[in-house]
C-alpha cells in the first residue's frame, strides 16, 4: 500500500516547519508555495532550514514533495511586464524547487485575458521554451483548470496543445485537480476510468505526476473553482461537496494514483482551522463518516 497523501502546508517556518506541519496531519507528502501564493516576494533559500527539513523528512518517510508556483504568475499574458515577471520568477522558482529537493513544480498555465485561447497557448509555450533546461531535474506540472474566466487548461486538448509546442516537453507533467476537472465538465464521479482513457488519448497518462484532491462546492461543469472539504454535507460551514466521498476515495485508491503525491487543498474555516488530518485519515482508511 503506497498511498502518498498530504496537503498544502506553510513554508513560514521553513522546510522544517512545513514538514513538521505535514507530519502533524499524518501526511507522507506535502505541497508548499515558496512564499505567499499571491505575491512574488521570496525568503532567501539560506533561511528556509532546508537541511534540517530534509533530515526530518527522511526520519518520517517523506521523499516526495510538491512546489506550487504563485497564482499571480501568468505566462499567457500579452502585457510585457507581467510576462517578464512570469519568466524571471519561474526561472528562480525552478532553482528553489531543486534546492528544496522537489521534483514537481505545479503551474496554472495562464489566462489569455483580452486575447484568445490560441494566443495564450502560444505565449505559454514560448515562455516554457525559454525556461526549460536540459539539466533540470524536475517536471513543470501544468494544472488542469476549472475554466473560469479566460483560464487556459480547461480541457485536456488545451494542455496537449501547449505540450506539443514545447521543445523540451519531456520536462512537462500534469497536475490533475479533482475539483477543477469536475468543474470543467469531466465526469470523475461516475466515469473516472473513462476520463483517464480520454486523458491517455489526448495527453498520455505518463504525463500525470501529481493530484490535487479537493471536493467542489458546485455541480459538474459549473466552471467555478471553489474547493470543498472531502465528504462535506450541507451542515459543513464551508459548504457541501458535490463530488462526494465515494468518488474521491475511488480516485485516491485507483492504481493511477499509486505512489504519486496526492495533495489536499481543501478549505479552512476563518483561516484558523483546517480538516487536513481528518481528511487524510478518512481517505487512507476509508472510514466512511457521513460528515466531518
Ligand atoms: Fe493550483
Ligand atoms: Fe489545485
Ligand atoms: Zn482550484
């Protein structure tokens, strides 16, 4: 049994603090933003307690972690200053990811804003062609998106088009987000195997590297991107999950998820309480509780 499951944790106390937080939830993987997700200010690597963190991780059997690029990065932007920032930030973020010992950096492909989807796809691919190096030891994992606004990556075809245009696309992976694929219209509840078949035909299952495991506050196809807690009912103050425990449990225990980092990005209550520990234990053990 090699379920590798964890959640987003804070880098505020360095890699050591992040790993300690993950272990406190019963996790054996975790995901971090290298600083605030909504800005590009970053703490110098020397202050991130990387050695102590890695030692602690070895002691707790954590060998695979995920970095998430900040969501303000937009490689599809036509505005020079936004695009240049995305290029320079990602270049240093790749160095940080390697220094932190992670093999995966998750990236929202981008939003085309006032242009169109083809413009955005070309712009993203051009950017990745400038950033990717042959000596990189990691995968840039494009995330499957919910399709809100002008987001690119709302279906497997858009992701495949980006990949085709990237020269060193052996460095490109995919992060499959359960909330986003559900919100963009894929029936992961009743037909996860069918969705995987489609993924395989269009992108290739060998690209699938990371999962984001989230419920959704909205019905399939809503294109909203609002995450729900796992198995949450109407009584949950954060709202009801439309995907449901059985579907998420099936995905988490599906052979395709074996050994891959499965990362919860489920909601907190008032920024003070999360349910990661309960959610991880439910998903590991299959304890079918009706409500959290
Ligand atoms: Fe994301
Ligand atoms: Fe996600
Ligand atoms: Zn999301």
